[in-house]
């Protein structure tokens, strides 16, 4: 009976070890360094996207200002646009 229990617990330990190795092979390394590295990369991408959006908005604004400056009475209209921008 004692030998049977020994064998039983030995099989359980081996199975547990196999499952842990299988889990580690599927999941991989989830250390804190890895998680912080991924977080930093995501934050950097988010910041780059925000900068890109702001640059696109600036290009649109400059394009609009150029169009306004090409209109008759451009100085008055440009001043009106600049005043509107300052009020925001």
C-alpha cells in the first residue's frame, strides 16, 4: 500500500511538472521587465500618434491660412482668423 501511494504521488508530481513546463512554453516569460518594456513601447506609440495628429492639424491650419491670405482683403481676413485662433 505504501509503495502504491508513493507511485501515485510520484505520478502526480511528474504530471504537475509536465503541465508547468507546457504552460511555460505556451505563455513564455512574463517577467516584470517584459511587461514594463511592452508598456513603454505602447506608451511611445500612443505619444507618436498624438504628435502625428497635432502635426496633421497644423498642416490643415497652415493650408487654410494660405487660402485666406490669397483672398481679396487678405490682411483683414487673416487678422480675423488669427484673432479667432487666439480666442480658443
